[in-house]
C-alpha cells in the first residue's frame, strides 16, 4: 500500500492510476481536512466485491473456511480439468425456440 498526499495525486493522477493497475495494489490519498480516499484497479475492486458477496452468506463462508482448512492440512484433492469437445459442448446448450 502506498500513501500519497492529495496535491501529489492530483499532479500525477495518470501515474497513480498506472501504478495501482500495474502493481495490483492500492494507493491511499491523504487529505489534510477531509477523510482519506483509496485508488485501486477495477480488477482489484471487483475481486474485493466478489469476496464480500461470497462471505455474506454464513453457510457459504463456513464452507469456504472448511475448504481452506482442508487445503492447508494437505487434504485437498488434485483433479484434472475435463476438456469438452465442441459437439459435447453444444449438446448442453439451450434448445432454440422457434415461433
């Protein structure tokens, strides 16, 4: 996390934005007479919002916590991804509606 004052942020906004995107980190903009603000990339923001959403359900949060415990304890199972051919992929598509 980087901290920069408001005047410096205003004078180098492009560089501040480029840095948060490149570093996948946040920059705090401090202001003397007002609350501080945070600049982050949209990807970082989206990730935080998704995490908040996933943890907003107590049941889902508990399930995720158990899964993390299992992974840390070495109880996670390694599985290969299944490659689906084009024909198989199309067989799961919704049927076209003709009318």
